[in-house]
C-alpha cells in the first residue's frame, strides 16, 4: 500500500492510502507460495473468500499502521536491522526471493509488524487491572499479600487476556472512523486471475 495512485489500479482505499491490484496480487502470490497445491485446488467460491480475507487483512493492517502513525509511534531502522541480522542477514535474501520478497519489502513489512505489535502492546497495557483482579487471578484471598514479581506478571497476563476480548471492538471502531472504499467483488476476482 502507498500514497494515492491511479484509480484503475486501486482495489481499496483506506483513508488516503491506496491498496493496489499489484499489492493484492503480491500478497496472494506470497500466500500461494507457502502451499501452491492447496491454493491451486481452491474452488471459485473458496478463492473468492480467500481474496476477500486477504484484502480485509490488508485493510486492517493499514488501519493499525495509520493508528500507530497517528499516535506518533516509530520504529528505529536499527531495530529492523537487528532483526534482519538475527534472521540470517544475507542467507535470508535467498529464502525471501523464493517467495518473491525483496529485502527492502521485508524491512518495510517488519517495520509495519513492529509498529502494530507496539501499538497493540501499548493498548493492552492501558487496560485497567486492579489488585483485586490479580488476587482473583492468582486465587488469593483479599487479605493475602501480593508477591511483587508474581503480581506484575499476573497484571500483564490479565491485560493481554482483556486485550484479546476487546481487540475486535477496537478494530471495529478504527474501521468505523476510517474512510474505506473497496471495489466490486468482480473486480477483486479479476485481480487474482
């Protein structure tokens, strides 16, 4: 996805960002490369659902990246570079090429993944958890002392559990507040042939 491009290439628009037919085809090609036989065996209806799920996922990711940008979250290039080194550096290049992914594309996708991870961790950590919640979670009585280290870990676990329960509504709120335009399903299917 990127800044506005000619409408003929657009399969969706998320606020000012266009998801192009090429973006969608590349994501579908990546999916296919993981299991070509299974992907190729999909019937027309299953393929249409797969295309729609893929596009919905791309829209959701774009919404999350835009929200992270709106909140001023940033990922230092050094953080991405460290992950590239940890993933094998030059050896990774060949593995990526097998799936049609350049190192620059990997860096950008990794940056976006980290932005989304940081955004969701920030959102989860903002969820309130009381000492009473922690006591119930640890099966302690109200008068039992809370062990500091255990209580901290329990607080994080409870926040993550609560995040799982509230995430869908949060995403729905992001969708409701965004200008999202999707082309017709027939055009989507023609983009994948």
